[in-house]
C-alpha cells in the first residue's frame, strides 16, 4: 500500500501528515512556522523515514500564498509576495521536492481544502462548482470547477472581495493592509480581535460582533453564489465554528438574495447547500494528500 | 458552405443573424420584443428560407434570463422567472427548435457574448478564464472557464454583486427590484437614468455621474478579478462605450487593488487586460453563431 504525504503550510504553523485517506493516517506532526530553512528542514525530516523505506509515492503541499502556480514560470512553486517576514520568494515546492524526490503537487491551502472535501466525501463529488471558504485569522476561498482547482491568472483571492460597509453601524476601518475594509479586513478573526479588543473565541454569544460577522459573511457568500453559481459551499475555519454562526449566515443569505435565484437549493435546502467541513480541521492536509494521490493515480 | 443562425433575445429587442462568422453574415434583422408568440413567430419566419433550402446547420440562442440551462430538467431551455411581462416560463428553446428542426444551442446572452469574443478572436482563445461584462439597461456577466460557459447551479448572476455603497456621496437607493443597491441597482443604465433624470447617452463628460459610475464598475471588476482570477475581461454594453469610462475604470481598479495581485497584467498591462468587445455590438449574436457551430463541428 503506497503512502502519500500532506503538508499544510500556514503563516503560524505547519502540519505534516502521512497516510492514504481520512481513515488511514499514520502520523501527524505540527510545528510553528519559524524561518523557511528551519521549517522546511522539519518537514523533510518528518517524511524521511517514508522516503527511505520507499513507501512514499507522492506529496501534496497546501500553502498560504500568494503562490506562483504557473508550471511554465521560472518561479513555479514559490510563495511570492507574502507579508510574512522572511517567506517572500521562497521556493517551497522546489526545496521540498528536492528532498523527498517523489512527485509533488502544489496549490493554495484553500484550493487544497476544497479539493479534499470534494475528493474524500462521496456526496460532494458531483457538486461542481464547489467552494471552500475559511474564516480564521484571515479569509480565503478555494474553488473547484470541472473537477480541478481554479488558478487562472494567479489564483482566486476572494478573501479580499469589496463588500457593503455601513460606516455608521461599524466605524471600524478594517485590518487589511492592502484594502482596509475588504472582506478579510472586516470579517477575519484578526479584524474581530482588533475591533472588539478580544479574540473571537472569547466573544460571547449575543455580542453584537456576531450579528455583524454574519452580515459580512452573508454578503460575501451571496457574492460567491452570484459569481460562481456553485452547487455547494463549505464554510470552514475557526471563526465559522462559533455556535449558531452558520445558521445566521444561511438565514441572511436568503434575506439578502430575496428569492432572486430560483433554485430549491437556495429556497428550501440551504442547510444542505452551505455546510461545515466534513473533514473538520483536516480539509487542507487531507486535500494535500488527495492532490498527491491524483498526481500518481491518474 | 453550411450556415448557422444566431438569435440574441433581449428584453427590448430580438436580433436574428445568419452566416458563419464575423466576416460572413448574410442577413440581420432586429425587431422589438412584444409577446412571446408574436416574437418567436418573427424569429422562425426569419430562418424559414434557410431551413427550407437545408443550408441551416444549427442555431444558437443567446437569451436574457434567468434561464433553465440544465439539460436534465423538464423545463430545459425555458426563460424562468423574468420580471418581463408575459415572458415567465416560456419554452424559448423548444418553440424555436421545433420550428427550425436543426440542433439548437442555448445559453445566457452574456455567456454567449463571452463565448463569441473568445471563439472568433484568436488572441482571446488562450485567455481562460475569460469574462464578458455588459453594462447597458441592466448588467450581466458571462464566464468561460476551461473553454466552456459556466453554468453550475443555474448560471452566474454577477450583475447582482453586493458592493460598497457610500450613502453620503450617493444617497440614491438603487433600482434593483430584488436587492436595491446591488451592482445593477447602482450602476446600470436604468439606475443612471433614474438617479440623474437623464439617460446615460445624454449625460455630459465631466458630470459627477461618470465618476460615480467608474467607481462602481471598478469595484465590480475588482470583485470579478478576485473571484475568477481571469486572464482577460471584456467590458461591453452601451454605457461602457462612454468616452473615457473604460480608462477611468482601469485606473480605479489599480487604485482599489493597491498592487495586491502581483501580475504584470494588472501592474503594467491593464490596457490589454480590460478591453472593449472586439465584435462591437455583435458579441451576443456572433456568440450564438459560435455556439451553433460548436454544436455540430465538434
């Protein structure tokens, strides 16, 4: 039985897993994101025994971005212009591929999470387009269309959508260093911490912050629905797990769309249209494993 | 030489053409959209000689929506819930196919326009994803991904994106009967007429309406860029033809994006990234012909 490696590369931590599916993970390790040299060294050390034993067939990398995903580019596989200190212009793909010496798949963390939720969950297979949105410290959107992650010019950056911002109700200017009050600027975990002076985890039920959060997320999802006409949306990330939030978002989507799109999925079955991740917090890692599997099994 | 028919079905007029490409159009006719029975009769009369002579190989329909594009649906080919009086639940595809008795392709007016601009213009062929946005009486967005028009759950409805609306600067509530101040509500030709009491055609250069219009269109295009990561965007429709508007939109897109997406197309070559339609006001009709051609030539 061949094994696949999954690497979830985040701005605060890296997660490495090895196995061949959600029900067969042999080992998992998490470590903080320090310097590229030290962090990548830990990654390659994690996989070394499986490389040595020749059990490792391929590796998938699900990385924070922006990334260069153009296979014809001289900087394919690089993290490009991240504000994360020390990580700009880092050849993440090349450094890891050189050490594991097996085929390596490379995509954004959110595209990988979307791919994983679709690949491993049978009822998601026919849901195309398929979206995964993560609302954590930042916000990102992964997109699968015709069975493949969407790249295009670079890759989707729908965490930065421009949204209605009622300055009287919410005078907070937003935290996005590029756009101020874009989606991520207004609705990320970081924006909640800065706006309310406490982390989203500690913000109690009934705090007006949750009502505001569900408004912004509903506007964002309405825009994603109008743009992609998706068949299913997964709402993941730490902030989305707050009890009641996903229900409030579903309710406000219906309110904002006002029956404009006449689909039973929106009018009657929105609970089955916008869902939490079936793979919990492993969508990204298991998506990386799915990408690795697809690389060698097809 | 086989001929193809193209039908552009709009809320105010229908356009029928026959030919086999931008340089070989044999006949074109325009007539106002009245009742479905009368209008569809005129369409079938237009094509009758070519059906009789057996020259007509296929027909494409580029229609105002919303449409049922699901081939497995019992109402495939219908205009569904349009506010256009008398045109809800009209079997446009079936009525026409029954009369012309050749293969008929069916899609939204904007998907067809996008397909036409990509199909007939060689330098657009490799531009994927490829978007066509029309700003006329209403606003619509057509999307080609992996060479095919995007449908998904229904079809994109990105004319109804939620956008930043500064009520102090622009107290106009918008004209969209469903959403009020969505993109179409704030930036369509109809919204301009209602806001300023004069049609966009008569609104002079330098009128503050044009500055506002370019703001809304730039926000919309930024959202489309972040969502689809397109390789090219065509900005069509009557309102977009106002001198200087496309330049102002390009300029504000750069300003709003603030160098966030590090692509030469956005940073240096935006004049070659956001373009007027190469097919002028025939993108939809020639797109319908392209859809018809693809139906029988592939």
